[in-house]
C-alpha cells in the first residue's frame, strides 16, 4: 500500500479530439484543431491548472488562462490549437498538452495528441 501511495499522481489528464472534423480553416486562413481536455484533481484541495502545448512551436493554444478544479472532481475544458498550415512540416504533427498546477508546479501531467492540417 505504501508503494501505491508513493506512485499515485495527484492529477489525471485525457484529451479527446472533435469527432466531427479533423481540422477547420478559420476566416484568417489558419488551421484550427478543436480538443476537449479532461482534468481530474486527485488532491484534497481546490487546484488551479494552467494548460500549455509543447512539441509544435508554430502553434498557439486558445484556452482559459487558469482552470479551477475542486478536490476530487473532474473538469472538461474545450481548447483549440491554431497554426498556419504553411508553417507545419507534415499533415500529421505530434504535440503534447501539459497541465500544471499553479499552487504546486511539481503537480504536472502531459498527454500526447496529433494536430492535423489540410
């Protein structure tokens, strides 16, 4: 039981792509990919999470600045990743969503996904 307690992570994150469209092109000609992040707070107090992306430097994340998740609760956050299709090396580009707790930066989780372009 002690081993389980030491290995337990205080956060769990999952990502779900929009099933209706792999991507869309906005009025500025930029490629958008919509996702839904699910964050589970496994701690005993309210935690504010900041979401960022890594692995795809030319992309920008459109999401809430901070998301509050109550103790033991789950929260779904709609986010959109936007990039210029001409700046992307491939049609499928790997990226990671990184969620970090503002109260304790050691509480962090990363989940991989894919960014599609036309």
